[in-house]
C-alpha cells in the first residue's frame, strides 16, 4: 500500500514504518527558570491532547513560565490553538507566562487570522524569548 | 496510468469514520489533490489547513446525533475544474460545540478561504469551499 506524506506519494507504509505513524513529539527541558517545550510534528484534533496534558503536568509541578517552540511544527489547527489558549490561562492564574517561538509564515498566518498574535508573545528564537522574559 | 496520459478531471471522494486519528489522512489526500490542481505550494498548504480544520470540526466539534450506523461518516469530495472545489459533509444537528478555550473553527475557516459556505439541512452539515487554480 502506498503511503502519503505531506501530500506526496513517497513509499510504502512498511518502508516508512514508525515514522509514518509519529504525529507529535514533545521534548521538555529547563533553562534559566523557564521550561522549554520543543514541539515536533502536527498539532491537530488527534494529537493536541498530548500537548495539553504535558502543559497541565508542568503547571501542576509548579512550572509557571513556559516557552513553547513551534519551529518544527508542520500543522496547527484550531484544536491546537485552543490548547495553547487554555495553557496560557492556566499559567496566568499562577502569575506565569507562556511565550511562543515561531517564524513559519503558515503558522503565523493562523495566529493572525484568529487575532491570537495579539494575545501571545511570539519570538523568533528561544534566546529571544528567554531574554524578553528576563531570564538570567 | 502510462506517463503522458492526460490526467482526468474527475474528482475524488473519501469517507472516514469519526475518528480523530483519521483526520491526518484526509489532510494528506487533500494536499495531494491540491498539488494536482496547482503547482503553488501556498495553495496546497491553504487547502490542507482548511480541509483539516473542517474535517476536525466534523469529527469532534459538531454536536448532535452521532450513531454507530455505517453511514455515519465524514465525507470529502474534491473536484478540479476552473477552480478546485472541496466539500465535506456529515450527519449532525448543525450545532458546533467547542470548549471555552477553543477558537471558533468556522472563524478560522472564514479567514482561510474567500469562498466558504456552511449549510445545515436535513440532518446534514455541509461545508463547501473553492480556490482559484
């Protein structure tokens, strides 16, 4: 059976193996008082709960300053936006913050259409986000 | 199809169960069809996003009677003509439900395409969109 990736027929499902099935991965680390989540893959109606759960766990553990790096995100829909908005609300309830890293036009367009570009602090790099939030 | 054979103008249609894990497959098919219609990667990306958004709403965001009937599917139809025509439909009562944190999905769709028509009729919700190619 041929498998489709990013709209292109590119091989058999067997050839693609696990890669074809991986939709979202989250790498978390702590730096200068901030928690950075590097997101890779697609944030959609199926995978967004995974990101929501990670944010909820971090907040429950007392991590109130999150930087979410979207540079390796291939797809973001309104479900994913909802998770980010929900996370921001949780963090603000603890006087926390959420900053986003995003330079991809296709994602920035979604933030602009939904007017969330005015809600989120969106930076071009993790260094910029750390500097903007006064990390030392 | 042998190389050089003219491509058909006939459309494609697929139907999926209301399973969020299948929405990605619909997006990939939509992108592949859009790529046949236009070399513009911007258009391909727009179609992928719009179809994914509409499909996600239908899979999980439409309230109403969801049955286990075999025809309780989300259906996608795409046709390439003077424009790229895309329609999605599913059984519903037409009400869109989403959490207070979520973004109004129709608002996002309206921002993604100039030609969007959402209809609720006879227990079916249908979304029709088109793009110049």
